[in-house]
């Protein structure tokens, strides 16, 4: 006889929103309660809730604990998507969402019943491993363990351990180099017709675009001179299939690999989806023709996970490690950041839990690792070498190119989608910073665990123990490096500097940097508690002396590392008998990570030589103290290329055969609204290798004149926070939510949010905010896109990256004209632009127009989208108006007028029927 189904436990449930707090006793109805009552209720007994950190933030009580349904969901359905709201959970579970806040506690109980019922179902896909993980979670005192135990019986056959269930990757022979082929326009158009499907609307812009893209696949005429195409692709032309058509024809004919690089995870997801039209999920031999490839710091490191599960993580961290292990068993590719691990999972646990499970610090021991053959990172690298299409991001493409590390051939055909971000990505990739955090990481990498450190961190000596004992000179080099690394900052360095007691030459240097930055601050930032910076001009004698000592110390560290690199090379050339292929791979890995640390040290030494020495016209250097809420969190010297496209051209463009940069906002617009290519050409790096790029532009097919309206509100005074908050509140109310509010300063965003969130919540208009809600940006966007009454406030990441088509986004409200921040770097680039005859003001205008165009681009994502773009600016210069697409109605109005326009509904819906939906997506 089957065991009787256990009864779900009767538990109280708590819901908190900006409109209030509701608690229901087991079996009772919900009552609105005060904060004190809610806190007491949670202290007395386990309480059901959804997203405990968010509830804690609403209560203003960070120590709140309870039975969080999101954790239960992560256990039951690891690697499955769920928007972490009552509505989102209801959709994931297939039950009715609550009607309002007061009904939510009851809904939480219904959700619990539905989730516990999953455990009894035969079709529960993620049953394997659940019982074993639950035993570990019980030992970690996970509050759900007791609740779940009666519902998850012990399986008859023992469950396999996670590390036994993961598949091993296979080594494959290297692909031959791609055949040199020319592809014809007919082939490309035929492929486009196949990919878009029968009966699809023929889009002339897309056909023309696809034809232009095929140019980059033509055989190259001269070494170092790739085909370079700059392609402006107006929103809605169907850019993705436009380039995947020639790409898939070329990949098939040449048997080569195309890399498409993106800036946002959204586009990566879209590309993965759309590539299914051109490639199957798997080839006949089981290999994947399309692979998403990210930097190694995105993937789960199994060795770190094993360590965390075996005591490396304590308390709540131990619970996180077990839930991540559940996920790893079901994950598609082990990608923890933007892959199938729910973005909200990490935010439910103490900070840095997720990042500590990735390989952030380059401590990988490669073939020395017991999980090497199952490692997600190694698998991703190998599958991409066999793929037809690799979907990557700008930073990874550039880092791989700069460090020359590739599995298989380096990419020679590259498409940079979201190409307007290539400059910024190159700017960060080719930057150098000698700061406390970087320096202490280097110390840990060399020395390994010191006092009080947890976890499996190992130093050079442990990683290379066998080589060191076999090769005397190598062993001595390791010893010497460990000795020299004592000069680097150690734990507690910030405290020692604050107390005026730095230890060692690098801490002394950072102390002098800090003293100089504070001495020279004229921004008021030192008083106000913000980060501050100063250029390296006329450095004080004490700073020059400290820089010289630090330079000597760094050179003293670089020397034994160089020797060690040579010894490893010698061991590889004349290998001992015991060195098997895994050992060789491990030494190869060590050589590689040693190589880039040697380069890092050389870059630091060059930066220090600048203090008291001559400036290098190619670089902009400065000193900075990074602070948050008046507390220092880092101190350092920084170096950026004046033009980061110079190294980009050298390491990415020059070795390539065909490259395209494409985006809806690649080119600026002139006064007539036509493309102005000057900025795009200079931001492509072409001129550094004497290339003349081919240019093409396909306008958007969207009817902006009918679907959009730009309103410039002229009666909100700059700096008047009360008026700014009032304007946001009225505009959000007028449009009934569906508003994206964009800010240039976090401080103002927080001030506005604090003033209006409660009031809007009472009108059933939820307001979410980056930098306020304890939720990651991707999840915030999911929540916003899932609820047409929700609004979202955010900063740059939202302006550039979110893609919310449809009714959820009906207005974008900018707090002000997005002027560039007047940093030292900005000033230097502005001056260089002015010197070249452009004028400093024109430099700023280009940046602002690009930002406005990006922000406007969030509004109209499909042909049927319609909405208002509002800028709160008393003095919006007319010369910036060309940022908006040609034909878009633009008006300067009072706030009252703007409110009544928004209240009347989106422009295309005023007095008309909504147009028939046409399948034209934003790309
Ligand atoms: S091979 Fe490296 S990254 Fe992979 S699991 Fe082992 S230590 Fe982690």
C-alpha cells in the first residue's frame, strides 16, 4: 500500500510592499500590521515569505529570517526561470496570482501547497539528487529541510554524487583553417528567405543589410588589412538574421568559425534563440554548432564548489553551496552570471557567495584538478573551437586577443553587435590600475593562504610543488617570488593606511597616493564622502620617493617570476618521465597565468615610472581614492589609453580577415537627421592601421512620427529634488506605471525613490529601483517586463541594456540631459578632440546624443510599441535634438502638459485602434 500523502504544514505568511505589511495566521485571513508586529511574528515562529531580503529591506530590519519560497523553488526546480514576484511565481507554478497585496499571504500558502505537491509527482524532472542534497541541507540547518523531509522519501537506489553525474568533455582534433570562399548575393538572399520563413514579410532593409554584411567574408587581399564594415542598422530591420544569413552560408562553405560579440546578455539570449533557425541544437556527431562563450569568471568552478560543500562555506553560505550543487547537476553550461542560474539566487545569500564559487582569481590548477575533465570552463573552451558560431562578449574577445590564448584558431571573422559599446569595452580592457585590491590579489596568488583565510586557495608553491622538487632552479624561483611578494599589501592594508602605519613599500605608496589626492581635491568630494581623483602633475617628493621604492619592489618580484616562466618552459622542452599529458596541460596553464602576471607587473612599473618622470602622450594617468558613503574601499594609480582603439586595432583588427561593427546607434546624426560617420569611424580604430572602412546604413522601418513623442519639460528647476520627485510621481501615475526612469546620479535616484515609492504603491503602482532594492539588474528588468503597472528607476546599465518590448514600457523619463561626468579622463579626451579641430563642446555633444539615442531606443522595440520619451530639462540645447530619429515629434512643454499627454495614453493609441501586430522585433 502506498504511503499516505503528508499534509502541508500550516504556517503564517507575511507580505511586504511599499504600501504596507500583511500577515496571515495559519488558516486565517490576512491582517494589515505594523513593522514591530511583523518583526515579532518572524522572531516567534517560521514565517512564509517571498524574497526575504526584499521583505527585510521593506521592514528596515536586515536580520529578518523566514521560509523563503524562492529558496524552495531553487531547490525544486534548479536551472528553471522564474520571475521572483507573486505574479511570476504563480506563472511558474501554473496557479492564479493574488489580486492585490492583501490577498498575497494567502497566495503564498497556496504556492507552498503547489510546490510541495511537486515532490509527489512522477514527472518531477529534477528528483535525482534531491534526497541527498536535502540531507546535506538539513545538516546546514536550512529551515526548509524539516518542512520538506516528509515529502521527499529516501530513494530505493542510492543517488549518484554530483561530480559523478556530470559528463566529461572530449578532446577533438583541431579544425582545419577555413577555406577561402566567396559567397554570392543570391546565396545570401536565398538563405535569408529560408531563415525568415515562408510567408514572412520581405524587408528590403534587411535584404540590403545582409548583402552588405557578406563583404566581410570575402578572402582578404593583404596581410593586416581586414575587410572592415561599419553598419548602422535601424531598430526593427531584422539585424540578427540579416547577418546570420551570410554568416551561416560562409560557415558551411568554409568550415570556419564566426564569432559574434555582444555587450549585453539580452542580445546573447536573443542570438542563441535566432541561431536555431540556421543551425540545429546538435550535429549528427552530438557536437554543438552554436556555443555561448564567456569569460572564465562567469562559470562555476567545481573545485571551489567541492571545497565550499566540504566546509569552506559556513552558515548561510553552506546552504547556498548546496543549492548551487543542485543547479550544477541540471545546468546547460555552468554559467552562473546570466546563464540558467536564477539571477536572484545570489541575492538571497551573503554577498560574494556566487563570485567565490567561480574562478575569479585565476587559481585554476588545470589538469591538476580532479574535476578537470568535467570542468564547465574547459568544456566551453573546447566546444567553441569546434563551433560554427561562437556567441561571446566584447571584453572576452579583446582579452583573448590581447593575451593570445585560444583553443583552436584565433577568430578571424568577427561581428561586434552593439558596436557602439566597443570603445568603452576596449577602454576597460586595455586599462591598467595599480590599486590595493589588485595588488593584494597578486599577493594571494603567489603566497597562498595566510592567517584567517578560509577555503582552498593555494599559492604558487602548492600549485607547482612537483616541478619545484624536480627542478632546483624552478624551486628557488618560487621561493624568491614568495619572498618578494611580501612587499605587496596584505590583509588590513586600508586600516593601516588610515592609522598612518602602512607596512612595506606598496602600502607606503598607496598611503602617499591617498595623501596627495586629499591634498589636491578641489571638487568638494573629500568633504562629501565621494570618490576623488587627481592628475599626476608635480607630484610631492614623498610620493616620488614612495613610487621609486615600489618600482624597485615590483621589479624584484617580476624577476623570479620570469625565471620561473623560463624554468617551466625548459621542463616542457625536456620533460621528465613522470610528466604525463595532464601534467603538461597544468604546466601550460601555469605558464599562461604567470605570463599575464608578469605583464601586469611590467605595466605597474611603467605606471610608477610616470610619477616624477615624463608623461606619455598615448596615456592618461591619474591617482584616485574610491569611496562609498565616506569610507575608502580602494586607493590606486590608474592608466587609460587616450585612444583605446589603438591597441584594439593592433590586437583585434589587424590579425582578422573580416570585421563588422554594427548597431542601431553606431553613427551620430547630423542636423538633418542623416548619419554622420566621423565618430563611428574614429571609434572603430580603423585609422590606426590605415584602413578605410566600408559604411552602410539602413533606416528603421518604424513609424516614429506616429508611435513616439518626445516631451521636454521646461519647468523643473535643476537641483530641486522635491520638484524632481513630484514630477516622477505625477508622470508615473499619469501613465499608470510602465515607466523607465533614468538617472545620472545614484544619490538623486535614491532620493526620488524614497519620496515616491510608498505613495505609488498605495495607488497599486509598484516602483522598483537599481541601487535600492536588493535585486540584481537582470531580475529587476524581468520583474518590470512582467508587470505593466510596475515602473523601474535605474542608471547607465538600464539605459544601454534593457529590452522590454510591448506594453510594460510605455514611457521613458530622463531626470536631466545626460552630460558626461567631468573626470580627468574625460577632460583629457575632450582636450585631444579639441586639438584635432573638433571643439570640446562638440565632443560632449556627441556623447550626449549617443546616450539620448540609446535611451530613446528603449522605448520603441517593436512595430506596435508606442510611448513618450520625457526629458526633465529647463534648458535642453536644440543642437542635441538630432539624437532622436527623423520625424519624431518633439515639444517643449510644462509638467502639467506632459502629465496630461501621458494620461491620454501612448501616441499611437490616442483616438485610434491599435494597429495589427506585425512580427518585427527590435533588432
Ligand atoms: S579545472 Fe580549474 S576552473 Fe575547472 S573545476 Fe578545476 S580548478 Fe576549477
